[in-house]
C-alpha cells in the first residue's frame, strides 16, 4: 500500500497508464490481424494497403515503448515478406 502522497499519486498514474498501454497494444494487434486476414484471403492490393496503414502504428507504439523496437521490426518484416510472397504467387 502506498503511504506517502507521492507514492499514492504514482500508484494512480500507474493504473491509468496500464489501461492506456493495454488499449494501445490491442490496437496494434487489430491492425496486424487486418493485414493477416487480407493475406489469408489472397488479396494482394488490400493486404498491401492494410500493411501501409499498420506500419506507422507499429512504429509509433515502438517509439512510445508500448512494444519493443525489435518486436515492431520483426512483425513488419514478417508481414512484408508474406505480402510479397502473395504477389509472387
């Protein structure tokens, strides 16, 4: 339990930030799922558009520390490879 005024405030801030971060992580997952859905449907143009929409969201969340830089980079790389493979097929 927080005892000082400062530690009580930090506890309140942590609750708000945790909720915001969870919401942002969920948003990132939704954007990724949209790209994956288009890839599985075999729609290259739509998948490419969804990828271009997801990229700045992933980068922004990595910049803010919501997800790690490596995870954002790895996710983008894998999605990009799948979209390119879809075009080649």
